[in-house]
């Protein structure tokens, strides 16, 4: 079996959403992603995916395609068995394109796992076979929030994440509407940097005074406002999670040093797999909790996050619901879905993804 890379392919992967999805930073009705394939000389194909976000990672579909074009000469001809050396070298070549590089990392490791006959979940430790995701509610009216909460509970979801960032009063009404319509679910909030520190604290106080019982608050303030993150953490009776604040292991180290968050949201689409491994180590040493999330990946890219979560078994919260937001398309392997539960049982090589883009 040849383990040398014959081709690096990158193509647009345009995926419509089931309905427009709104957060504090904008609204989205489609995911303009990039499919990445690493093809070995024996025909083995490793699949990766990038879900660009100009606001979050600085990537667009066009820049990701350009990055892959730039990296192709450095990748083709390399031996997949030396994947860490290969990815260290390509990462240095595109130091500021972490999101784009994440898709290459997924494809390379998928190809390696398939070549070696080992799943990514096993490569990462094989602690668990399945994880349970939450479901995210888009920004909207309190009535729509309550309606969505009833629908998702009926579909088996026990954890709901509410996007906030409109204004304190409306968001408090929306949170209470979710609690009224789904009294037994675990509720978390995600502001996507939408609040000032004082407004974030005020929102939690108002909602909890009305019986909301919130479990976690993700990225309440601007990503570079470490002092503001710490203020929210010190004045809210619930864990605060850093998402956009942490892209790199260096960011995670600063969060730990400044006491800016109780939890870090790792996204493979944001920091890559290699960055995720380092952030996990930093968080564990610093006694910071971990959650895992996604951008707007299909099953192709999300599979790497599911395998990472199952392999390590160290994440307190799983926010891996993007496949439920996108219109379905034909793609085999990756993981098995049953309501909010994702299982990697039966995946024996790489992520197990099989997809024909033609």
C-alpha cells in the first residue's frame, strides 16, 4: 500500500440552510464551504471541509481555495505516515489562515486513518463511542423561540443553546419563553460578542429572576475584551465560556493567566486539530472546562469534531448541531445520528466519510 500523497484537491461546497440562521453578527441562509480531498497513490481519499467565516476567522471561500492552491506543491509527494511533520510545515507556510488549514488537517488525518485502518476516535484515545449535542435557537422573537423549543424537545433534544445579543429586554423574554415551553431542558446562552460586560450581567440577572435557570454563558463580550470577560465571570452565577476569544493555544494560555473564562469552546474549524490538541492540554492543566462546537460544517467536516470528542471524552458540553441546520445531502460514514446522539461505533478507518462530489 502506497502512503504517498498523489493529489490535493479543493472545490467549492455550497450548502443551503433549512432556514435563515441569525446571530448577533449577522444572518446566514447558506454555507459557502470548501471540500478538501487528499488522495494517496493507491486511491485512498481523505476528506476535509472548511466552513469559512469572514467575521470570525477572516476566511472566505475564495481565500480558502487560494490557500490550498498555494499549499499543493508542499503537500503532493509527501508520505502520509509523517502527517505531523507535514502539517507543521504547511501551518508555518500559512500562519494566519488557521481556518483554511483546519480542512487540510482533517483530510490528512482522515487519509492516514484510512491507510492505517484506525478511526480518528481511536487515534485520539477511544474513550467514548457517542456524544450528545445540544440544539441552537437562532435570534428571533420570543414567540419563535418558544415554538422552536417545543419542536426540538419533541425531537429528543435535552439541551438548548439560545443565541442572544439583540437587547437585554428582548433576549430575557426569549430565554423565559424557552424555559416556559421546555421546562426540563438545560439552557445555555451564546452572545457571539454582542454585549457590553454590564449588559451581559444584567441579562442573566433578569432572566434568572424570572426562573430561567441558565447553565452557561458563551462569549458574552468582544473577543479581545479579556477584562470584560472576567467581569462577567465574576458577576454572574454561572460558568462563562470563551469562544471567539480563543483561536490559538496562546489565546488559551492568556485566558488561563487572566482568569477570563471557566470554559473554552474548541472548534476544529477555528483552530485546527493540532491547535485543538494543544488547547485541550492547556485547559486541563489550568483546570478550565472544555466544550466543543462547530461553524457551519456538513457531516464531512463535523465528523472530525465528533471523533475528537469521542476520542478524548473530556468535553463538558457538545455543540455539534450544524448538520441539523443544513439541508441534507448524500454523504456516507462519519458518524451515526439518532436525535441528539452521534455515535462513531462501527467506524474503522479515519472518519469513515465517503462522498462523491460529482
